[in-house]
C-alpha cells in the first residue's frame, strides 16, 4: 500500500491559495480579486447577470468575521468570480480543484451514471476509505440532488421514474453577458473531499483535501462543430485531471446482435423506441481534437496526458460477453476491519484487460481512437441501475423502478481517477491475493 511519510511536507495550518480557478468560466485569479455578493435586497443590478441579480462588488469594509460589508451595511457571506460574476464557494480559496470530465454520446446514460456514482460515493468513501464527501455549495448541486432522489428515494409505490436527458440549450447552463455578448457556461457539480480522523494520514489533511468538480454536458455538445466561443460548454476538458468517456454498447448494432436472446433489455433491440445511434468513436475523436487544441498538444501520444477511463455502461445487459460472474467491489481491507480499505488495482487492471479485449473484438475502431489520445487508458464496466429499463406507462419512455435499482462498480472510475492522479487520498494495493 502507498505510504505518504517519505514525500509529504510537514503538516501545516490552512491558508489561502495563491491562485483560484473559477469552475464556471475557468478564469484564474488571485484571492484579492474576488467579488462579493450584496445581501441587501435593494442592491440589485449586475453588469454580467442582469437587472434582477444582486450586485457584485469589490469590498472596502469587513466585519469581525472577515465578511464583506455592502453599501447598505449588510454583512455578506457569498463570493463571486471577478470574470463571470457567478457564485463561488469560499472553500475554493483553501482547497485545490480536481476537475473531472464526463463525456459520452447523446442518450448514453450520463445523467443516470452521474447520479448513481455520486450516491454510491456518499456511502463508499466514508465507510471504506475514511473520506468525507459533502456538497461544497448545496445550491450548485440541486440538479444532481434531484437525480439522486428520483433513482433512490421514490420507493415503495412501484413507480417507473425517468431522468430526462441533458439538453444543450437547457437551464442547466449559466448565461452571462460579457462585452455585450451572451456566453453560456456549464453548471458544475462540486464536492468537498476531506479525510476523517480515522484516516491513516489524517495529520496531512491540509494536503489531502480536494474539491471534486464534475460536469454533465449534453451529448450533443461533443458533436463536431459544437465547440463555440459563445457556447464553451466543454472547455473543462483542457483542465481535467482525468476524463471519463461513457461508452454505451446498446447503441452499437454489433453489440445488440451479440446480446440477442441473452438479455431482456429493450435497449438491445432494434425497435422503434431507439434514437438514431451516433458513432461513438467520432464523439471520442472530436473530444481528442478539443483536448489537444486547448492544451496545445502535438499529434504525438502524450506521456503526460490525463488518464482516459472508458466507462462501459449498462453492463447488466452485456456482461455475459465477458464471461464474468458477480461484480465484487474491487477494494480490500488493510486494517482490522472494512473501515479502511485500499483499491485493489491489480483486480481493476485485470478487469480492464478483459473489457479491452472484448471491445477490441467488437468495436476495434473505438479502441484505436481511445488509445490515440493517451497510453493511460482503463476500460471499466459499470451499471448505473443493475437492471434493464422498463416502459413508463404514463409517458411511454424507458425508466426504472427505484426499489429494483442495484448499481455496481459505478464508484470505481472515480476511485481510479483519484488513485492515479493523487498521492495518499485513495491507497492502492500493488499486488492482489484475492482468489478468483
């Protein structure tokens, strides 16, 4: 298991970061440039956000709690980006951001996956890895809260629930006016990750805490030609520490043919309920182009590029093609009980190799495209629901009964990202003694 003692500096007290990155517009600024948001209901009108928004201002007075005082004498608690004027949680000034992009074709199931992943992480991280996970600013995660509630809380009524797909022009984007032009930025989801007192390296907690920043873009945002100066919805890719590409086997006719007669999932049929499929390697190719454009990479394979984790979704419908049985959580206790675990990375790599072989046989063009971006590619099978969808009798769309949902392996892509891109947050096993 990894050890921090040999490379971590001495524990230190919390202090302001020298630079802050806005998770909305990705503007980088120093803490003294941050704007504050007026509390007085009479101070309305903002140059970026319109007449009904509370004023943003650069303060000159502060109260004894270091809160800015607005022109009407109200103590203010909320801060805003000096560029886009959107709300920023104050935790950003003390904790680094870990950007994570989730990419996929339209209707690939990104919103279901995101809801299941966040809900499972809320349980798995404190229970097995001694990490607290909380909403950095709850109002920024309201849409995700709704997703989680639909999938896991609307129980007992035998209802079929559906999460509507994210649309490019939906109210999930934030529109601001800069230099007389409207610019739409994606709404990020922010989570604070902090070690508990039971964490082995709690004394290094200032260095181990992170703010996890996730994005749920519409799949259409990744189609060629959709990356525009006034609609920069996917430019977070250039800042991501890891990229999760959600590959949907049900959208490929070769997978549907191979699964015929082995699953009752209506998405594996060629019926009229299906949308017109999108060639997913083209989405991945466009994503690769954008990453290289924003980073300024050459066409050569980049040794320092962030890992690409191909999340092979809806595994409940096709996992028989792996010849694999039950999906056992890939972490093992390294203490006296299961309260402190390490990620069983050899088990993950073994599963990744099996999944890669299947994809290379079934959709070789996709694997070839993925490995053009980086040599750091993992292939992780997941199921956000653990069951096939059913038809919602009220709407005629596909949905799920919350009582039946049993996600598996949805936490693994994020755990791998933290393991590969940080030291000490999520420990890993170098060798696996697990019997198979």
